[in-house]
């Protein structure tokens, strides 16, 4: 993989076709809080109603084609020093280091975009080894195991919590 092919940019309505390729794949949405998207109309609506209004959601692109997303959502009010990070890419791109590069790029941007941000947090299900490896390769610290913490696809799940502080070094 030539990592110079990877970029992050805001989504466009014209990404709907590309977005549908990975959002319609249950392997991709299994660990995400939302369900698969199965029609082009739903993909366009998702971009318009969910993606564009999001405080910071970027398309992970390969040669400027959208292959996934990365998002950072700061808490509100006096908790705005803390934000949650999430990501996914199409399953045919897994295992090539792409999300590790995308998270490193995003970190450098969001600590500038959100001047109050001090701490990025990620919650990962114990079975999601790939996501844990991404966070560890970037330099996130595994802080603990949260019993019965998350709710996903009708089930209450244990989660690992990871963090990256604005003073931490990207590996
Ligand atoms: C998790 C996900 C984001 C990883 O993206 P990616 O681009 O494949 O990640 P990378 O290639 O940068 O790194 C993945 C690492 O996990 C490892 N890995 C993946 N699955 C693994 C498994 N089942 N067991 C052991 N290692 C595994 C890879 O070998 C790689 O590590 P390495 O570089 O040391 O070999 C991607 O699989 C995905 O989109 N999954 C669905 C959505 C999701 O789970 N999002 C996160 C929710 S917390």
C-alpha cells in the first residue's frame, strides 16, 4: 500500500454509490451502532441527514474515492475536552494499514480543529481485535475493561476503553 493514496475529506452527496458499497456489508456494520444501508436513496439520505450535520466526520479516501469513514464527536458543555472516535472501511481494504494511517491523520487535525480537546476516547468490543490493534499501533493507551457498558444490535456488551491525550505521541 502506497500510503500517499490515502486522504481524509468531508463527504459529498456524490459519494453515495461508494458509501453504499461498505455500508451494505454486515461484516463492516457488525461492531457499529447503526445497521446496514441497502439502497442508494438511503445512502444519499444518510449523507445528507447524518454525515454532513455531524460535528466532524470525514471520508477515508483511496485516490479520492470514499472507502470508509472516521468521526470524532466532542462531548458538550464543560465536558468538551473529551471526544469519542469511531471508524470503518470496506472489508476488501482491511489489513493494509489504511485505518491506522487515517487515525494518525485525524488526530493531527482534530486537536487543532477543537481547541478545547484534550482527550480522545475509543470504546471497542473485546472480540474486535483489528480495531484494538489499530488503536495500539497509533499510540492509544488501553485504560480498562468496562463490564456491560455498550449497547449494540440489541445486546449489552463489555467494552475496552482506550484514550489518546493531546500530549501523547503518535507512534
Ligand atoms: C477494525 C478496522 C477499522 C481495521 O481497519 P484496517 O485498515 O484493516 O486496520 P489496519 O490494517 O490499520 O490494522 C489492523 C490490524 O489488526 C490486525 N487484525 C485484524 N483482525 C485481526 C484478528 N482477528 N486477529 C488478530 N489481528 C487482527 C491486522 O493484522 C493489523 O495488525 P498488524 O498491522 O499488526 O498486522 C476494520 O477492520 C473495520 O472497518 N472493521 C469494521 C468496523 C469496526 O469494527 N470499526 C471499529 C469499531 S470500534
